[in-house]
DNA sequence: GCCCAGGTGGGAG
DNA sequence: CTCCCACATGGG
């Protein structure tokens, strides 16, 4: 089986994280329960109360990885408090509304492919295609979570699998014109031209520029990978929603420099609030 | 049937 | 530099 990881920290909301648009394989099962596939494992997440959550089905040796995944070492409470006390009315509301958000440390390759797919697509469509990719090319596994039934799930495929698949086969999954982008990125990683492991230690801007070498990866997608996989909190993905905030709330420009190493997190509060709050 | 989606690449001005 | 368009597909 596996052990269960009890997470005790302020500012954790599974609901908010699942709806935050940073991950695409975290799905609600029931009121306070979510299912998630990552690191080739299926786990279930349980919201116990405002400051406690539980990860069910974690193998012993994977405990540190999952603690890392949920970024337990970072004090989100202090950022929320700072914003709620600040003068920016919009950010005050945004931080209060999304106070349970966290920036996950997701697997780089999966994050890269996911956000290549995300371009010009809405979140439900993105999730559907990713699931189809996993179903078609990912390894099939089984797992029983305590108090649940036997679950079959599919890991996110390795770069080699998607590289071998070829873009014509990928097209049939509904990727549209993104087929060559996905295939090209998988090939670059599989052939070692792009070493995702090495990016981890580089600066935010270096990560973004290197990822932008890939065809189909612009600044927005690269920024998402930098933020949601490599945890570069100064990375600021600017999409149609953030542009909408800047236009409608801030009259055309926003001073990101004010928030430096928290800019990416600020961006996430904005994104979540404008889409789900007001 | 219509509009739009966590954009990008390419070209024109 | 900024504007503008095509791109393939599907959700609401």
C-alpha cells in the first residue's frame, strides 16, 4: 500500500489549487476529496480543515517529494497578509479570495507539454487532451487507496514515448496545429538537446529563454513552466486573463517590479480571482 | 451556429 | 516597435 502524508500548514485549499489552472490532472472526487496523478503515482487528497490536508497513498520514500510538490517550505500566509494589509484594493480582494493557493513543483516535462497544449484552448479542453495523451501513451497502473476501490490510472508518458509516436499520430488525439510543437519538444528532450534537469539551477530568465528556443513555446508558455515546474516565483505568465486585469483594473500597466520574487504568486492570485471571484 | 480559449509564428507597416 | 492574421479543435 503506502503511507499517508499529513500536511499541516496554513493557506492550503485543494479546491483552489485544483481550479487554479496550474495543474491539469487534479480532479474532484467528492466534496473534500481529490484524485491526482503525478510522479507516476495515483494519490488522493483530502481536505481535513482550513489548515490541514492529507495525501493518501504515498509510498514512504516519496514523502519528501510530495512535501516539495505542495511547497510546504514556503510561507504563503505572510504574502497573503502583506497583500491584505496593502493599499491595492484589487490585490487585497484577490489574496483574500485565493488565500489557499500554492505554487506547486510539478514535473518539468509534463508541465512543458501541458502548457504547449494550453495555447488557445480553455482549461476543460486542455485537461481532456492531456488525459487522452496519458491514456494512449502513458503506462497503465493500478492502485487501491484505503477506503476506496481499485483504481486504474495512466502515468504521463516519457519524452521518448511521445517522440516515437510521431506528429501524425498525435494529431488524431485532437491536438490540432500543436501536434508538431508537442512532438518537437518531446524529441528535443528525448535526444538530450534540451536537458530539463539542468534548467533547475539556472536563473528564471535563462530558463525562459532556453525553453523559448522550442518551436511553439513563447514567453507565456515558458513562463508557466518556469513558475509551475521550476518554481521561479519571479516568473510572470501573462495570458488573456492577466491582460484583462491589467487593462480593466490597472488602466493598461502594472508594476510587477514592486513584488519581485513574489510576482508570479501575485499573478496567480489575480488569475484565480478574475476567473472565479469577481 | 457562434464566440472564445492560461498563444505563437510570421508578416506588414 | 506595434498591429494583424492564420492556425485546429472543442467547450459553453
